C-alpha cells in the first residue's frame, strides 16, 4: 500500500458522520460560500495531527502533492501539518527553500482559512525572516482571497519577532478589502501587534479606524480597555 493511501485509510478510521454533516455549514461549503464544493470526512484536528505525526517522515513531496489535491478538506489539512513538521525539522537552507517552493507552488490547494492559518506563518513567515519580503506584497495584491490571507497571516511570524512593519504595510493594502475573512485576518494581526506594542497599534488605528471595515476594527481592538474600545467604535477619537 502506498503512503498516500495509508494516510487516507488512517484518517478514515477517525471519521465522524455528525461532524462531517456539520462542517460544510461551518466552512461555507454551500453554493456561493467561500468553501463551495469542499468535502469533509468529519475528522478532528487533533486526530489529523496524530496521523501527520505518524507519517511525516515517510511522505515524499510528490505524495504530499496528491494529498493536497484531494477533494477532502482533512486530506489537505493533514498534508499541510506534515509539511509544517518537515519544515520545522529541515536542517539546511536548500531543504527549507525546497519546502517553501513546494508550498508556494501548491497554494491553489491552501483554499480555506484554517488551511492558511495552519501553515502560512509556520512555513512562509520563518523562511522570509531574513529575506526580501516582496512576495508577500505580490500575494496581497493578487485577486485570490486565499493568497491574500496567506500574505497577512505569514506576517504573524514577524510580529512574534517584534517586527511589525510587514504587517502594517499589508494591512494598508488590504484596508478596503471586500471580504469578511480578510477583515478578520487583518484585525487579528493588528491585535497581535498591539499585544506586543500597544502604542504602535494605537497610533496606526488612530489614522485609519474610521475608514476600516467594522469587523476589522472590532478584531483589532478586542483587547483594548472597554472605555477606549467604546470610543473607537463610536468614532470619538
């Protein structure tokens, strides 16, 4: 039995019909939803991580590509968990570059918010730490929702290192985005900036909060003092 089939069979052992029935609504896999057409096995994330941990040393990139092209959401997410583990274990720059190139060449399969959020800041972010980050600008400027989310979520890695400039630059690019999933992602990253440097986020928001989508602003100020949060929401600053 090949490794791809072994992984798929193991995930099948964890299938939950009730969860499989619930997830299409949760991920908007209905006609017109952002996840239209996605299919679900009903496997929990902890069980997907368990399978990934068992097989990550055994899977080739070509086999991972097959998993990423699966119509089942859990196959793709498990493949990304495996890719993240391989990136974490990579011992050389050429090996890391090969994994990042693979990730970028398969972004069409990173097509849901949880797939993006489980991989972008764990693969692309660390790789770009000491490199030119213009690829993030290119991704943010793309018309594809998921590439745009990859760009902003990848900056979470830099935020953790105390470097906020990439996040704020991309936030400006995505400030008038039409999709709620980008509003949430940008607001989340701004909130993470504020956790580490309140003044940086506060002054950024002062210049822009009146033009921000409401959801973005709410996410960004979620941890603010209630009185200050109320002033932002009322437009009184």
